[in-house]
C-alpha cells in the first residue's frame, strides 16, 4: 500500500489518533497538511513524521482554531497552494466535556462542541469537494461509539458524533456518482490523553481499570486506528463508501456480555463538580450487581478517544 504523490489533510494531528495517522501516512509516502490548535503538539508530530522518512517539504503544519470559519477556509486554500490538489480528508479533530441537559452553560458548550465536532468537518468537506472530485479522492470522519449508544454525561459529545455519522452517510450518497468515497470510523477505548478533558488525571490507572471491563480485555493503541484509516483511504477500499467501521475492543458488546466473575469489590469513580474544576474520589463499594456497580460499568465503558 502506497500513498506516494497523494495529498492528505488531517485535523487534530497534534496527538492521539491524529498524530499516529500522520505518521502512518508519512511512512506510506503521502504529502501532509497537519492541523491542530496546539503548535507544540503539531511540531512533535512533524518530527515523528520526519523520523519515519518523510521529506521536510512534503509536510505543512497549520496551527488553527477550527471553531473559526475563516481559519477553516485556510486549511483547504493553503493545502491546494502548497500541493495543488487534495486526495484525502481526515476529519479527526474533536473536543469533549462532561455535560448534560441540566448544566446552566448548556448552550455555550453546545456551540463550542458542535463547532469543532460537526460544523468544521462539514465545512471542510464542502470546501474540499471540488478538489476531491478531480482526484477521485475520499473523506474519513472519525466519530465515536458514543454516537451509536448514548452514554451518561456526554450529551453534547454523543450528539455531535451521532450527527457526524449521519452526515457521513448523506454525503457518501451525494458524492458516490462523482467517484468520491466517504466513510467513518467509530473508536472507543483508545489509549489517548483525551480522557483528561473529562477530569481523569491518572490516564494509565484509568486504562488499567477499564481494560478488564471490555470483552477483549484490552485497550486499543492509536496505531491500530491509524492502520484502519490508511486502509479505508487506500485503493484497497475502492468499493467501500457510506460505511462505518467500529474499532472498540468489543465495547458495544459489553452491555450484554459483561464479565464480573473476577470482581469481589469494585472501585466507583464518583464525580464531584465544583465551580473551578472536576475531581474524582475513589469509593469502595459492594458487588457489581448493585446499582452503583452498574453505574461504574457504564461510566468506564464511555467512548473516550
């Protein structure tokens, strides 16, 4: 599989899935336009790509805030100026926060979340379409299993990802006659620092406690998701469009096949909200069949990329 001469845009390229995807495409010879709000994180990804053999001139890094419509326009125009075309658009950037319908700043957080998670991918796709038609290229949207099965206190994140799922299918139908493919990937249980946005301070401990509750008993490396992305973007997936690929270590199966046999007691992470921050307090509880035990099961199964 090769992407020699192909031009790939990746948003949210500063870390996690986005960074791993950039490195994966770099190894396969692609020219890259990398977008993130964090300049240092972008620089780190740039250096990783170069260490894998990418040519300096074949990578453009753009520190941009995708909640700003004008900067979103710059992503497409600067890519075309630098490389003359676009072959692949990876809409990966996303934000998340603990939220539900009772929060007083609901509308404010709605705008912030949907601007990044939905509006930016829609606008980027709209602007990229004329260029993708010329190259018979494709779009990959990174959604989440939270867009498939609602999860507690992630209302805005879940809703934005559900909308992105349906947007993917709608656009896939519209662009299929033009030879442009559009697909989505719904991850969960991926080893990234995004859980910090929900107040988790010890990511390694979180992953250690979460893994046993997944049917496959393991978390997912970002590189695994990146390999799925490069496959879907390649000619090997030439007949695939409007599809959704779930990569979740069996997360969506967990509600019907939980394995509690190795637990005598469980640790429940109860959230206390203060005006300034969120903090978690560990409380030892009884067996998992209790109401609080079930709450723990659902909370730990949340789709955190």
